[in-house]
């Protein structure tokens, strides 16, 4: 009777505590008790060591870390008069940055402890159910064999999960937490303390003083992302069609020539273009020598012209990639369908509009969404080509061509307003995530998948 229910569902932990023996009940307080009682000494030692180690750490450091997380420090660094020495002595204060980091780490350790406690209870329940079913309790050797065979995926995932917890989730939570503090150039630790300020930083960026910078930079970011994505896609498709046109010779050579721009590292191409388009660069020098212009064209120093230059340079970098993808799609199109359209009197433009382009768009739409999000966060093109310039006195910490991501960089490195930078990072994530989910779920690729 029990074997059937054992294979289908587990008893609740409340029933386990009521029906279990003394060792089972002790497992709710002393981890590993049931394992010790059933000669699973290694597993029992692991559970007991985790519990003892956690509470030893929690009493010694954890309580203090969680307590200081509420205030982020109360003792400010500064000179204080020492009556014994008769002089002012530098007193070491609290470091709000470390207190925030240790507090978040303490929360994560508590979460890990809760998970281990649940694992302990599941092990206890498994022992109870196995014994109730009249089956022998697994030995340490059998458990190890299970971890190396049917549960090998769990063994492999343990270390990566711990790495993700402390090297991805911890920094991410730390960055998000900073958005709710006043950690800026005025409150830099360890000399100064910073405190929790709630959602005031978000209000400052969206409706406060920073709004006059945030919304223009956001607008340019979206304009840039749209133009950078559309131009590379459209001209990449056109280039692929031209190269794959019947009668064109040396197709492989043409593809190789355009692919060379991909082979060259992007930062080298951008730095070369920066030097070429400089006010004193080769392009302006040649135009002056030929008598075409009398003064240098401000490719990178005029706000409007700099934005146009960025989009054009990005086309040089991005078109070959789209060309390669489009070429693969074009070469796999249904030629019988195209020939049938030609027999019905359709011209090349009609075939492209009704057959070729829709199929290219169908295949590439997920990639286009990814490219759009990538362009929103395209740090390299802006930073290496214009550095965010030209400067704009109406903006705080941003230039005329800065994107949200490069503005975030400036707020972190130059103005040291880490709270505002964290807010910008969160808003970029929300913008990217919402658009990606909406766009992807509305594509034909998703609907027909």
C-alpha cells in the first residue's frame, strides 16, 4: 500500500514530524540526525558541519552584517580629540560600501542555509519513506554512485551554481541596491557615509533635475538603435542580392572583400575612422588640397553631423554580417516558387517584395531584435568614435552623442555618481527586456514555431 503512494507523492513535513521517530524529529533541529541514526555518517557530517558553521558565522559576523545593512554605517571617519595624547587623531569610520556588500552576502548565505535545511529535511523524509516501504536505506557508496550516474547533472551544476550566486547574483544585487542610496561624489566612502534614500534617485532621473539629460539621451539612444539596425539590415540584404545576382562573376571574391571588415577587430576599424574623420584628419586635408572646402568639415565635432557620421560608420561595420546571413537565406530559397512567379510575369522587384524579402525577414527577425538590443548597449562605436562628444552644456555628465550606456560609464568613472549610474543601468535593463519580450512574441517566427 505504501509503495504505491511512495512512488506517486511524498508525505508532508508536518506528517513526517508527527509520525517520525526521535532521530527524524531531531532532524528538524539538528541537521543530519536521521542520517547518523541510519549510518549515513558522511552525509550526516556534511549537514551538521553546514549547520554548525553557519550559526558560528551568524553569531560572530552575520548578525552584525545584517544589522549594519539597515543603516550602512553610523560612525564617520574624521579627526577626533584624544585626551590622552592631547591632539586630534584620525578615527577610522564605517565603510558604507563594504557594509552594503557584506550585508547582501549575509542575506545570500542565509538563503543558502535555508536551501541546505530543506535538503536535510528532504533527505530525512526520503529515509522515512524508504524504511516505511520496507526497503534498505542507501549507503554512502550507493549515494555517491547515484551522484555520478542518474543524478550526475546535479553534481555538475553544483559548482557553477555557487559561482553564479557569488559572482553574478551578488554583484547584480549590489548594483541594484546602490540605486536606492545616495552613493555619489558627495558621499564617497570610506571618508563619507551613504544611506538609503528609497526611490528618490528614480524620481530624480525621470522627473527631477536629471530628466533634462535622461530623456534627450534616451531619445538619441532609440533613434541610433533604430537607424543602426535598419540600415545594416536593408543595405546588407541589397548587397547580398547584388552579389548573388545571376551573371555576376567572382562572387566568392566579392564576399571575401566585404568579409574583411569583419576580420579586422572592431576597435581598430573605429579608431581608424576616428582619425580619418578628425578635423585635421586625412579626409579634411584632401578636400582642402583639392579646393573642395576651405574649412574642415566637423564630422565628429558638430552634434548633428557627428550622429550622422556614427550611423554611416556603423554601416561599414555591420553590413557585411547581414550580407553573410542574407546570402545563406537567399541560396536556400525555393527556386521553383521564384521561377513560377517569373512565368506568371512578375518582375524582379515584385519577386523581391513578395517572396525574397518576406522570407529573409521571417528568418532574421529574432536576429534583428537581438541587434536592436545590442545597439542600445553599443558602447564601442560611440566611445571609440566620438567619446560621447561633442560636449553639451545642457547635459549632466553626457555629450551630444552619448547613449544611455556611455552616459552610465561617465557617471561611474568621471562624475562618480554611482547611484544615478545604477538607476540608468536598471532602466536600460527594463527597456531592453520589455522590448525584447514584446517584439519576440509578436514575430511570425514565434507564432509559427
